[in-house]
C-alpha cells in the first residue's frame, strides 16, 4: 500500500485498523505518508495504534478513543 500510495502521489493511506502494524506505519512515515486508520472502537486498540504513531484514528465512538488517549 505504501508504494501504491506514493505512485499515486497520495499524502496518506487509510487502512482499516486490522491491516495496520508498526512496520506499516514506519514505512508510510519514511515515505512521507500519513496513516489514518478507521473503525477503531476499542480503547485498547486505539492506545496500541497511537503507540505506533498512527496520525489519525476514525471511530464510531470518538468519545471512547479520546478518553483512551488522554494523558493521566
């Protein structure tokens, strides 16, 4: 997906969270791409994705994600 996005002159990739791992985020960032993932509804998943450096998290429950990512 990173190569395809760069070839298309995209600024970001937008994969479903199930297809995101730390390596994908690192490769995308190295290529100058943002990573915006979607349908993250569980706080634990949101925290994991944030720890990998995902740039944006889409959710059906943004209040859950926001609360999960607030600093104590």
